[in-house]
């Protein structure tokens, strides 16, 4: 038997080609001259040569598919089944492209089938041909389709109309539901249908434990079918006698609602289930013009657009959330009776679909999420770069190919660090600066901008920490002044200095090294935590003003790090701390991914605890305060003895890992 296919190298097409070859037939596949490589890949995939899969060069948008006369003569009278699968399946494609491919392409396929004298024409339509029909759409219904305003719905309907009204070859029509990956392998080639929501599910999984119930969407029923069911059904029906002129809904007769689908894939992806689902139809009592007016308000449109863009969901997809159509399958059930061809239940293969997507189709897999890909050739400023977190961060940025600007107070140390980084191949520029001196900050900003023109990334790392109980600081108001001067005013001065060029270029990122103490309200660190909290608040306000100009902020609530800053507190020698390199990894993540905040789970828990049960949080912190004494230097005493650390202190510090005491 001889077959001819348009779209034979496409997703459904390549599975259908495999089924037809299994019948011992020869398959002729329409390809453009520049796409012959796809056919070679298909032959290799199926382990056949060009005697079984033959290329027919042409173009879907040309009359009779653009097949030349010699090729058409060679095919004339030899094609038993002509399958037309080629179409635009992207709901986000422009209307002109969809009309040219879906409507005119179908007309060209009908012309070609007639010219080569094909015995039967199989048109792969879609449930989209029903439009947004309210109620049950039968297989013998067509003209009854409603609300065909969307280009995808309209062109799928019109293409089926071409077959019904213009095709002189006996035809059969197939309307698949939303076709997703193979139920056994998960194989899929593009993001479509329910896949648009996978990134949202993945983000929820990364943010919350699986046992936390969330709020989700409810809506109409999504008719989802795996590609292997569609192909098996088409192959079977195409070879039956007496079915010409009929239409078959290749759908799930018992489809799931949107909320159910999201929960099925949430479970497959080990994400929290949506325990409460909001059905937008509950707002039906609000007059449509009011709902539309609210949707079109600039802030609403912008927030909605930003959220959908972040999740990778096309805006057009949301109009199908309340999909109103059910599909009758009497004809399909009749022709499949007695076979083992049936739609598997979605929960039985959802994990396979999810796994294939996460391993092969997740958009993040194709983004350069390396530090090198993010900062190579970019101007990155790191303050306090001669020791601790700043030095470790500078080393990573230099190795990644950044144009690295480092600043610190001590010129000799700064020059040593710059020389070391340059010896390792870094592009380093060192400028001395006391970041607690506002005039020095202004000079630093001017020097950097004069020499480099702009700053892409600013890492506000230079800081001062003071560990002293308030009862020992009543006469030390200067502790609060100097801490605020460096940690807050110095950082803000740099931000305000570099921001104008960032805003002008609509590009810039500020990373503020804050403290877990801001989340835990750490005792003994009132001066330090207050200065970091002020910077956090400033950054949130600035981010709100500059969000639409692509100038972003990340706050890192850094846990305790083994740096020279904590060296005077000898008790920290015996409690768990991060290394500077581990802290620098957090900075690198901030630069690459640009989250609003990076914090440890313990830090986030402490913040939530202080919000929900502030007295409990206060008691926990007070317990730690009483358990760990002030250092000798903070108390104003001199001693060379290393403080003794009890097992209770070690155990408490281990449980509260990373918290300042």
C-alpha cells in the first residue's frame, strides 16, 4: 500500500509514519528542499532507507503543494491514502500565518490529492473546529460551531470546511483533542496545551513543601489525549471499509476539569496540590463590561502580563480556561469496539509526561544559567572585596570573565588582591574607597563611570558588624552611627550614583549582602540588623519604582559566615558557619537568577514565626541570647583564654544553624 503525508516529519506525523510502515507500505512525505534533513532523521529513527520513506519536494502554501509535474506523474494512480496533517498548531501564531497554512494549505492538499488520483483523503482537523460551542458537540456537527473569533479556532474550522465542500476524493475527518506526549515514553516536541502550566507547577514546587495545600484555578474541561492513542485510532479507522464522509472525535469521553488536570500534574511533579480551586465562573454575576473594564486597567494588564510572562503562559491560553465544550464520541466508540485502542486515564501516565518535559522541554534547560554566561564582558562592582565574602565573590566573577571593579579601604591589600586576580587571568580594576565616607563614595562612582561607562551588577558587600548587648552599649551611640554610615548610607550612595545609567540603559542589578539577623531579629546585633533592615526597606521601595525599567534588586539574608568580621567573637569558632566560598555561591546564584530574596529555610521560617507568633519567636531568640554570652571585647575586658563552649550551646547552635547569637 502507498501513502502520502503532509506533516510527516511533525510530531503526530512521525508516529503515524511508523504505524503505516508496520503495514508494509511505502510512505511518500512532503518536504521542503531545505528540510530534507528532517526526513533523513526520520529514516534513521525508524531504521529504514529511502525505498520505504520517499521524499516529495514541495511547499504547503503553493498550489497542489508545489509538487512538480514529473513527481506528480510518478505518483498518479499510486496513492491509496493521502493524510493531511500539516498545520499551524500554535495558538500564539499570527493570523496571517495560520490562514496561509491551515486554510490555503488544506486547499493545496485537496488539489494535490485529486491531481495524483488518491483513493482516499484523511484530514486531521481538531476539536478547535467546534470553536467555543456551549454544550455537547457531536461528530456529525460542523456548522453549529460558535465563537470562532480566535484565529486558531477560525482557521481550523475553515480548513475543515474546505475538505467538506471542495474535496472530490472520498474523505474522512479526524478531530483530536489536545495532543500531548506518548503515554509510554512521554515524548513530545513542543510546549502546548497543559504544558504551559508546568513551569508554574515547578515554581510552586521549588517554593513550598509538597504537603502545603495551595490555591489554584478551576475551569472547564480540557480534553487531553496522548499521541499514541491518536495515531493508533487514525491508523485503525483509515483502513476500515465504509467510513468515508464520516468524522471522528479522537478525544477522552470523560475529560478532567482544569483544576483536576493541574492537580494531576502537580502530583506527578511532586508539587503541592491545589487544595482550594477558584472557579472564575463564580464572578459571572458581574456585568461583562465591568469585568472587561477591570481587565483593561493598565496596572491589571501589566501585573497579569508580567505574571504570565514569568510563567511562560501565552495570554491567549487564558481565554480557554473556561472551555465550554464537551465532545460526543459515539462514532469513535463504534469503530473502536472490539479493539484494545482506548484513551488511558491521565493519572496513569502523567508522571511520564512530566518527566520527559522536565528533562527535555523545560525552557530553563535552554537558557545559559551559568555565571560565565551571565557576567562575561559585563561590568561588575564588588565592595569590600579584599577578604571574606567579597574576595570569594570577586574570585568567582573574575574567573567567569567579568570586567571586575573592586573597591576597599586599604590600598595595599587592594593592590595585592587585584594582582592575584589578574595573575589568574581576571580583568580587574581596583579603586581605593572608604565606603563610609560619602564624598569618597561619590569619587568612586565618578571614577568607575568615567572609566567604564556604566555598571551592570553592583554587589554591596562592604559592611561592619557589631556584636554587643544593648545593656553594654548605652554609652556607645557611635556604634549605631558608624554601622549605619557604612552598611546603609554607603550602599545607598552607590546605588543612587550608579542608578541613573542603569535606568537609562534599562539594565542593571543590585545585590545587597544582608543578614539572616534581619529575619530572626537577632539579639546583640541591634546596630547591625537595623542598618541592614534599612537597606532592605530602601531596596524594596526602589525596586517598586524601577521594576518596569529592568533595574532589579536581590537581598541575600546571609547566615553566619566564617570571615574576619566574626573573628573577634571566639565562640563562633565552635558553631556551624558557612565558608566564604559557600557564601559566594549564594551571590553567584543571585546574579544569575535575580530573585527578590535569597535566604535559608531556617531564616524564612523565623520570619514567618515572627509574623504569626511574635512572642514565640521572641522567646526563642531570648533563649539563645541568655545561652551565649557577650565576647570579652564587647564587655570591655581583656583575656587570652578561649571561651568554653558547652554541649548545650553546640547543640542549640547546630539546630539554629547560621543564626547570629
